[in-house]
């Protein structure tokens, strides 16, 4: 038998504490990220059972889903949301956990601040009560989302009962054309795999096009692994990874850094490692992507038209398409670049990092938001991203173009705070889910890259960024 | 956790693929810091014609008469029949709490999203994955016999209809054991506390920067 291992095999093996007869493993967790929505019931459970956190130093907590993106000094207006954020603050105080609260400049979306602080490191197991925890896999870590019962389990034991997934390699070969971003790559992957294509697998993203991405681009790709059904997505460690980590508050330094680097450089799939499934994509043919339906797999090129359910042979699929088109208020055959938008949202844990804001600002610079666009907003992923953007003057570019420049948080990605779509409103959004009602009941979401969202704001409809003059 | 051994109940058909957890329980209800009370808001956007919220009384709201769970006898259903990739999207366990609180004890579908699948076991809600063809057949049976009842036997790992076994399903031994006995898996894990400590000690030697 070959001893060659995949990256996932290595990460898994390094964290197994013990194995049950049926293969269920007790897996050790290095980093536990916590936010206000999925944790209160877990802390409550801990309290009722008279338990306390196993290793408090593994935890970093932050409120992000419910926080207002406008004037923070007024606090949270919604009393129910306010209580939830307050509950996180109280739990962190009671159990002595690190929290970046709403007044902390390091506050932001949990999946943005982990890497930003160096709290996400290669070779770690990272969990959070949030499906987009897959983001952290970009660092060669095993990172996945868990439910609230599992949050409580990790709090109490530092471990999780897990069944090993299968190995999948998604290789994006060659080079993407200019203007095509990490978001387009991952949407194209989901279009190919389908939203359940990765179910039961841990996906490693590889190939030249992935290697060529910055850490932020890799995070965007891994972020959406869950939209292909895979609980974990990951990218092998290389010098890009290591360069990004060095000097961050939580990352090692001195001798430990040298020791860590030696280990980190082993975090890749060995030559000859066997994957249960391998999928290849040709990077050179990927174009900017736009979703047209209510599932991220319902995605096409900007140059395409809205597809026709009558042309779909699978009956269940065709019915799904019809329901989606009815909800989205779209007719088959409509050119994507003729679809007008009412709102534009640039933000979320997929696309709210500094490079995303730079890309969008480049497109917006010198233009004005179109008259038919009621609201175009930019929500940085963290207080530190916001600060950096302001140092670079990006805020001014956005504001001059007519965008609103907001405080960090999840915002209109899921509309738990005041930022939301009204029924029937159509939005170009850089987030990761276009489910029914995701951005507000009756709201219609089209997922795009930051550059494509900015272009849609300027034109008032989707447009190929290549054609923007 | 609730014990699950055998259960017989009315089946409600939800005939669409990729039912996501946002649909099962919309985000506004996630502001609650409790584990219970989500049942009246399960599938809220489909179940009501007006918008609901954590501070809105459901009693005065406009019911969507076309939605299956608003129709008798499906409002009494305890088994949900669904299509592939059920429970995809957000990790919110609130989705399982909402189904449980509505009265569901089992969900049958060709496939489930991983996180939802895990969350279900933690709450005594049994997710049963059956072949797409079998699920198709069940949808047919449900449409032919109004208020059809199915029986689920976890011990035997079977689904039966009027005494006839129509399918058997797979489940990990460990999960089955926990569910049959209603075990608290935190207590189970803590029985291995010494192993966890040993692991930590070793890891502190090989990867000290993690501590
Ligand atoms: S930005 Fe959106 S997807 Fe990301 S953690 Fe927040 S709500 Fe979830």
C-alpha cells in the first residue's frame, strides 16, 4: 500500500485522539471561533451541566451577524439582537474568553478576523458554529462549520466526534483571463460540481490558477466550498501562505516560527496521493460569473442568457429551475447583462477583505452609481480592513461614486440587522448565498465578484467589466 | 437527547430539492438565545403570507393555504419526505430545533447536507437517506394515499408501510447506539479525558506554538 497521503489525510491523522470501532474518531480542535448567533445555547448547556471550557485560550469570540453597520455609538436598536450580542459579551466575561466586542477596532466578521489576527494557522483544526468556517482551509488547515451542540461539545472537551470524509481534488489548471477573480473561479467550480457535488468530501483546491491566487483569493475560494456541499475546503501551504502569516498578533515568532515553518512546509498532498474523486477545470475559459437562481449552482457567464427549464431533462431539476425563475422574476432567454439591479452589496466573509475593496474601488473610481440603483453599500470585513481602506483613500472613492461606506459586520449577507432587501428588490451581491429570502424576505440575490458588483452599481445592470469604459 | 427506537406517523411530502436551512428557519428567528419555541416558525416564509419575526405573534398572521404543512392531516405529520441535498446552507442547528419543535421525528430524503445531518443526531431527529428511486416511490405513495403513515424502526434500520418493509437504511453504529439510548455525547467524550490530555501533552512537544 502506498504511504502517500493527501493534505486532508495528514491534517486528520495529526488530530485523532482515539477511534471507535466503527471508525468514528475523536478529533482534537486547535482553534474555536465563536459568534453570537450559534453560541448562546451552547454556553447555556455548559452552565446547566456545571462544565467549563476545556481550553479557554483556543477561543476567539466576536459579534458579527447582528451588529449595526451604521453609527455604532447608538448601540443596537433591535432589543432581541441586542440581548444576543450582550449574551455573548456576558458569556465571554463569565468564562474568561477573548472577545473583540463591538467597540473593539479588531471586531469584524469571524472568518475575516481569524486569519487577520494570525489566529488561523496551517496545520490547525479550526471550527466555528458557522458553515463558512471552510474559509480557514485556505491556510492548509482543516476547518469546518459545526452546529450548536457541537459548539458545546468543543467547549467542554476540546474535541469533536467525526467521521472522515472522502478526498476530492479540484484542480483549476492554467491561467485565468484578466478580470477573472477568485470569486469567478469558485462560482465556476460550483456550477460544475453542483451544490451537493461535494457532499461527503473534503475538497483540496489545487492547480496553477489556485497557486497563483493571493491568500485572500484562496480564502474566497475555500469560503464557498460549503456551497458545493463540502464541509471543508483547503489549499496546500506554500510561501504565499507563510508570508501572509508572519508578523500577525497570534502567529509564532523566533525559534517557534522556524520550527513551525518546517512543519507547515509538509502540509501538501504527497506525490502519488490518491483522491477518491478528481475534477479538472480549465482556468483559461472561465469568465466573470453571475448567478441567476436561488442556489449557487444556478450560475452562468456574464455573456450568457437565463437558462430554459424546458431544455433540462431531469424533471426534479427542471421544477427547481421553474421555482427559482418565478421567485427571481426572470424569463428564460433574458441576456444576463440586461438584468437591472436595485441594490448593490459589497461585503461578507467571501469578499470584504482589503483586496476585494481595492478591486471594487478600481472599477468605481471616477464613476457615479446609476440612478436606478437605490442603495449601493460597501461593508468592510473588519475594523482593521476598514482602517486600511481609509488609509488608502478607498472610502473616498466609494463615497464620491455614491456608495455608502459602513461599519464592519455580516450586514446584508444575511440581513439579520437592519440592512436588507425589500420584497422583489434585486441585488448584485458579493456574498455567498442566493437562497430565497436570504437578503430579506422576497429579495432577489445575484452572486458576483466585487468588481462585477461595482460595475453593476455604475451601469445599473450587470455588465462585463471588460466592456466598462 | 431524546431516545429514538421506533416511530410511526403521518408523512408530509416537501417536493423540492436543495431545501436550505434558511428556508427551514429564516434568520430573524436566530436572534433567540433559547433552544425551543421555533416550531411555529418552521418554514416561515412558505408557511405564512406575511412577514414574521421573533416579536410577532403567529396567531394573527395570514396562513398560506397552499403550503403542505398548513393542510390537514399534514399539519400533524411527524415524518418529512424531501428531495436531495436537504438541509444545505447555514450550519444553524435552529433548523433541527424547528423541525423537532414542529413535531417531526424523522426526515427521509435521497441525500442530506453534512452539517444538518450531524445536527439532527444531536437532537434525536433521525435523518434517513434512501435511494432516489425509493424516495420517488414514496412521493407517489403519499400522493395516492392521503395521510399515509410510515413506520421507522431504528433498531432494525427499516422503513415500512402498512406492515410491509419497503426499504432499509444505513447508519453508523456509534450514532445508532447514542440515539437508541439517548446518550449525551459530551459525557461520553469526557470518559476519555485522559486520552485528550495525553494528546495535548504530545502536541505541546511537537507544535508548541499552538498552545
Ligand atoms: S458574512 Fe454572511 S456568510 Fe459570512 S459569516 Fe456572516 S452571515 Fe455568514
